[in-house]
């Protein structure tokens, strides 16, 4: 059985309005924080994972080539001394 007390009905309306307002404020605060984070990190030069992996592969290949060249130079120097 529902109460017909207008005071309780007003209180329920007030509570529902407050809950809606609080939910809206929470959503707005979250969106504002997200936008500020985008602004803060947007100016930084971050690389994508694909770019990082590509450069890592290139560096490994360059390291291997440098090691191979060092071996060849050492062999040529040894041959020249003999």
C-alpha cells in the first residue's frame, strides 16, 4: 500500500533529483578528466607499438651487421699483418 503523504512524495522526488544530478556530475567530471589527460599527453611524442617494434628490428639487424663487419675487419687486419 502506497503512502499518500505529500511530504514523503516530495522527499522521494528530491532524492531522485539529487541522484540524477550526482550521476550527471560524475559523468561530467570523468569526461573533463579524460579531456585533460588527452591534452596533457597529446603534446608528448609517443610511438605506436608497431613503430617501436619496427625500430627494434632495425636496431637488431644493424647490431648484427656491425658484429659481422667487426669480424671481417679483424680478419683483414690479421691478414695484413701476416
